[in-house]
């Protein structure tokens, strides 16, 4: 028969803080192991999702004009917009470009590229400016769209840039109807951005800019 002294010792041992702490560590380590295993198994899906958060693109539709944003050295933005003209979605493209490269306006370089690819020069309306951010660029673009009497337009930019650019343009001109059309960008790899270093750099930079935009920095 167990006396009262033995029961007290057993009770004290069962409630030992050290034992409770060791059990908590076991549970914590087990949960961490499960999480790590899940990350390893679903790594590609997770990385794809992190990239998809930066994308807000939709199928093209008829509009008054298309706008291409500056900053695309590949030329895919203006070529995508030019193809939309050819397909009958819009009659022309407002080509936004900031500054010059070796003394030549970036808008001129973009339009010349499209012309060399077989698109008529009269597809394009150059809009050179000196904006240093998408926010400043949006203000220039919206002022020009209002001047042209545009009510509905297509925004054409690289896939990784679509979500942030769309939010900024909608804040700048809530009265205008806008639809965003994504253009391919070589290092984005059609969403598999993590497969090369340049794609990783693009994701980090765009994510940082997205966070900055959230805090209106």
C-alpha cells in the first residue's frame, strides 16, 4: 500500500517543469520536421505561388488604346501591344518611356524595334518622360489618357510587374476602365522564376517594391 509520502513524491514528479519542457521540445521539433518535409515536397508549388502573387493578368479585350510601361529592355511589352493592335483589340499604343539611352529616347528605341519586327510605325504614340518610379509614371500616363479622352485602356507590362502596376494605375485613375495584359519576360521563365539567378533577382526586387507600395513609400 502506498503511503501519503509516496503519493506526494509521485505527484511532484508528474508535474515536474523539466518534464513538461522536454515534452514541449519534442512536440516543437516534430512540428518543425513536418513543416520542413512539407516545404521539400511542395517546394515548386510554394515558389510558384510566391511568383503568382505578383501577377494580375487577364485576356485582352477591345479598348480605346493600350499603354506599355517603361523599363523593358527585352522589348516584349511593346511587341505584345503591337500584336493586340494587329488582332483588332485596340487602334494604337501609347508607348511610355523614361529618359534616353546613349542619347536616344527609349520610346524611339522601342518603336524602332517594333517596326523592324514588321509592325507599322503609325501603331505607336510615343510618351517620353523622366519619371523615376511606376507611381510617377502613372501620373504622366493618366494625364495623357485624360487629354486623349480615353475611357477604357489596356495596360501592357511584364507579368511579374502586372499586380503592382495595376494597383498604382487604379489608384491614380479610378474613373478609367483598365484591363491588364501580361507580356513575357525572358528571365521570369513563364513563372518558374527561381530556376535562374536573374529571375530570383527580379522576384526579390519586385517583392520589395510591392511591400514599399503597400506602405506608400
